[in-house]
C-alpha cells in the first residue's frame, strides 16, 4: 500500500498544483472522482486492461467517456497516467488529492461509526470538540454499524478514538484473562 502511495504522490501533487493555478481545485476533485468511477467500471476495466488497445486508444476511450466533465488540462493528465501505466494508483491519487484539498481549506473529515443515528445536537457537540482539538473545520460523516452495540468510533486521519461498547468489552475480557 505504501508503495502505491509513493507512486501516486507526485501525480496528486502535480494535479493539485495545476488545479490551484487554474483556481479549480474543487472542480478537479470532481473530475478525479469521475475518473475513478470510470476506471472502476467493470466493462471499461476490461477494455483498459486489453493489450490489443494501445495507450492512445485507451486515452481516447477514457476521455470520450468523461468528455462532458473534463477540460483539456485534465485530458493531458489522463494521457500521462495511461502512458506511464499508472491507472492502477488512481484510488491513491484521489485520496492524496482529497488530503491536499482539505489542507488547503484548513479542514478535516471525521468518520463517526455508531450503532444508532446520532441526534443533530450530538453531531454538533462532537464536531465542536474535534474542531477545537484540531484547530480546523471538521466535516462529519456518520456510518451506522449495528455490531458496535453502543458508543462510537471516531476516525480523523490516523487518529482513532474507540469509545464503542464492543471495545470496552474486549478490554474487560483481556483484563480478566
């Protein structure tokens, strides 16, 4: 995984720099996510992995699929990825670009996993505490996981705060054994 990130990093940084120079960082992120969706399509994956098509054919096919949602600069980016045989790291490029975008906007995304839907007040309270801790604007994404039983798991970047009942039971079990 780290090898893929290492390979993807220069592409993500170059794309972000280009997008920033054009004042289109949000638009490029949308283009990048559309590219990821296209590359993950099963039918398109078969075509892109077929050796009977050369890199120009693959570029043309991919740009035709995305033509309504990309600009000339992004077409060059697609051609670069295909010519360097780097479509396999597009997922990592999207993740790194998202990280750069959030850093630029001084924000972070927090993923909260809970057994039940949180109330608006609870989300607001968690958001406020995280914004204070990270000194950045926080976007909350909530996932429901009924296996947690109760409590919550909060993930921000590499930080994981596990306050789930399931984790508390696991800790209790390890203390008893």
